[in-house]
């Protein structure tokens, strides 16, 4: 009888231990890029920045033609944000297109950049915010 009780306790204990699972969140890797380094590749607006705005309707669910400004649809995004209102080339970290959607901004609750996307947008502005 003692063996049966021992086995029953062991099975229950094993089942309880088996239920403990841990989900580890792997932190997003943010590339550290020096914009003054001549070997740093140019960020392409069309290939790297526009997809941030349009993929999965990140921004274009609200900021598209006929909706809220700026228009971030693929064909109008550059013309719509290419002003001192959204891009500050002298102090890129203060650009509204960067700060408003930054992960650190607590006033924006809708959509935000991931840390990697924010770094990419900032680098694009630091490189002159070209329509390339």
C-alpha cells in the first residue's frame, strides 16, 4: 500500500512540475549605427521607410489619402512628410515623424514603431531624409 501511495504522489508531483512553463521574451536587437561612418549604408526611403508605414496598415489605417494628415500611403508619403513640420534635419532626434511614433512616447497610444523601426527612421533623417 505504501508503494502505491508513493507512486501516486510521485505521479501527481511530476504532473504539477510539468505544468510550469516559462516564456522568455527575447529583446529586440537594435542596431547601433553611426550615421557619420562613411561605410554606413544609405537608408532607402522607398525600400525601408515606406514599408514601416504601410505594412500591416501600421500607419495607413489612419494616415492615407482622404484621411488624417500626413498621408503615409506609399505614393504620397515623402511629399506629405517632407517639411520642417515633420522632419528636423538639424536635430533629427526632434523630428515629429520620429518622436511621435517612438516606443518611448507615452502620449501616442495607437501605433508605434518598434525600437528597430525607430532606429531606422532616425538614421534615415540623420542621413538627410532623401527620397531614394
